[in-house]
């Protein structure tokens, strides 16, 4: 009897401690976080995003990239949405983020949510949901689950974007380290690179592979020569920083696993794409993801992991009233 009482008491104490820790640290992200505080939140986000994507097919790639670039700098805290101020150059102004877009749609979503549930839904959650909903529009159903409960950060520095966002010029070692810094694996690296199946690349981020790969006026030997010839018709010189080309020339607006087929043909646009074939383990993952079902399953899991990088929860951070500025 005494032993049973002691065990029961022990379990009660354990549960109480777990609860206290959860309260203290604000718990983690969870499904339907806004079920009680703003029941229509996720429907409002989806409705606006789907409406905008229906008339602008470039938005899924933009929101997917926005979410990725947000999470890699200070975690998924919507710091990428903050505008620069007189005293601070924000992430938006960093070179990797100059080609981001879709901010005005995020503003529209936020304005609608503020009308419905003032001060409840974070900008960080809006970015995560917008990425999922925009990509999912094509399928008319969500293709990965987004856990919510993120809160917004108040610091945004261009210098941190430069030092944290993986570069299209990275080799495999640098890519692996960049992802490891965010507690993501090589598997996540290869799976999330599949996001390059939609969107475009600017010439200046890959034209060195066409005209001056080693500084001797040469081409990158790991790039398919026929594809390189085509790219030269689009990107006329190393100085071209305005022309864009699809990252997936076959199905540029369709979210699929075609990226891995392109990689196998040595038609990955960036040096960082080609780098995935330079490591045996990474190559094996590329081969696995040639299976469409496998890709969608793995992409869903990796997006959930990426979406939880260094999140602010509980009482950390704030819920911005305007996604572009910190609360006064």
C-alpha cells in the first residue's frame, strides 16, 4: 500500500513539474493553437492566400522562400518582415532577400486578422501558413501540417541574413554546416532543396558557372553542356543581374519532385544544387526522392522541422499589430 502511494505521489509530482516547465517556457507549437482565441484564423489565411495565388502563380515560390529565409535568421519569428529604420538595416535589405516578394499579401492577411481577432495571430504563424497554403493551392488540400503558436521577434539585421542564409554558391560542406547550425540534417537539406522545383533564379547567382567558374573564363564541368548553352542565351554576361530563368525548366509552376530528375541530368541551376551530387549520402537521398510519394512525405516532415527552428512561444517575443514594425 505504501509503495503504491509513493509511486502515485511520484507521478503526481512529475506531472506537476512537467506542467510548470511547460508554463514557464510557454510550451511548444501545437495543432489548432488558435482554436479558442481566433477560431477562423487559419481559414482567413487560406482564403486570402488562395485568392491571391489564383491570380498570381509566382506566389507559392515567393512564400516558400520567405518562410525559409525567415526561419534561418533568428528562427521562425517574422524578422524577415520588419522594415529598415533610420538606425537599423533590416533583413529585407540584405542581398539574399532583395528578390523576396509577397509582403503586401502578408499585410493584407494581417489586416484582416486584426479586424477579426486583434493582437492574437502572430506574423510568424502567418508566414508559415502562407507558405503551406500557397504551395497547397495546386492540390486544393494542405500538403503538410503547420503547427502554430509562434510569436514575433523584434530584431532584424541585414548582417545576420548574410551570415545565416545558405548561399547558392555554397559547396556541400558549407551547405551541410549551414543546416546543422539550425539542427537540420543532410536529409533535410536534400529534401528542402526540392523547393527549387518552383520559382526562378537570377542570372548573377549562377552565371559564373557559364562564363568564369574557376576565374579562367571557363564553364562548370558539372553543368550539362546543352543546358549551359541554353542558359547562355538567357544570361548574356556575368554583369546581368536582372534576367531570371525558371529553376525547373520543365514544370516551373508545378510543385513536384521534378527537381531531382533535373539534378540527375546535371541541370541543377545553382552550384548549391549541383553540390548535392558531390556526396555519396546526399546522392542516395536524391535517388530516393525520385519517388514522388516519398518526396511529398519527406517534404512534409522536413517543413515541420524547419518551421520549428528557434521559435518564440509562450510569453517570449510579441504579437505584432503591423508585421512591418515592432509594437511601440
